[in-house]
C-alpha cells in the first residue's frame, strides 16, 4: 500500500470519529455563540430561568423569607428588592423596608428615603420622599392611636392626615417589627422566591464550559482544538482528492 493512500485512510478514520465525538460540543458552541451574539435582540438578560434541577446544579436554594410586616389581615414581605403584599408583587428594585403597618385602611410602608401609602388592594395612594418628609433617613415606622409615626436621627414625627403634615412627637408608640409568616403564606410565596438566573448567564457558562464544573473550560478548549484539527484534516483530504487523476 502506498504511503499516500495509507495516510489518506488514517486521516479519514480519525476525521470521522473525532467529528462524531465532538459533535455535541460543537452544537453547544454554535448555538450558544449565535445566541450570545444577539443578546440584546433576544433579551437574554431579561429572561429568568428557574428550573429546579438547574438551580440545584448551581447550588442555589429556595430562600423564601420567614418574616414579614403585619398589615391588618395581610403581610408585607420583602427580599432582594421585591415587595410582596398579601402574596402579590408590588414592585421590583425597591429598597428594604424599615417598617409597615395599616391605619384606617391605609397601608404605610417606610423605607429609608420614602414613605409609600397603599390601599389594601395594592393600589398606591401616595409616595412621600425627602421633600415631603420632616427628616430622612427613616429608621422605623410606628403607630400611636390613629397617628402614623416615623423615626429618624432627628427625632420622631407624627401625622394624623396621611403624611400631609408632621409634628414632632415624644409620646408612647408601637413600632412596626417583622413577624413570623404563616406557613400557608410561605408556601404561597415559595415559587416567587425560587432561585433563578438570567438566560444570558447560563449561555455564557455553557459557551465557556464553566457550567460543567472545574474541568469544563478544558473540555471546551479540547473541542476547539478538535475543530481546528478537523478543519486541517478536511482541507488535507480535499487537497489529496484534487491530486488524483
């Protein structure tokens, strides 16, 4: 057998087997690469993935809050910038509340720089910022009779008209404190607080191989080298074919 024919058969043999071996990795590289090139158009950073098996692979666990602020017959629950009132989402990217309570059917939620007023159905009535409050940052929210109280480093202030007017206050107060949540409400909130990651992060980890663990990047490096070898061997096989009479 001539050496040229021998090398041709050997190259074809390994060209086919390496191609099959690395085909899955090539598919991952191609699909994730195309998707990452169009991250903005596909809104990958805005698409959460919460599959429990995948979150378990990342080591993320469900972290449903155990405490919340009592609001009449309901609760305000806050975590990671999200506020839930009676199990319904009020908003995202919000500051951690320092207190919440209900007076006369109006629900007050205080954060360091704002005091928000809501109806029991979740509709916001008003939102008072530092320009409408006597002092900030707010450190606590309380109640004395029908008066709502706010506490700041400059003292305690009371309002009896829904935050339109404030007076300095030095009497007794019942300050809002977080309470343990009922088991039923925690169960209702569990899906909302299930761990999740943006699809963009998962695509990046798949493309780099980091999703496969410590040796994942080496695996994807190996796939890239195999792809280089297949390109060279394919070109060599084509070149040999053109030399035949």
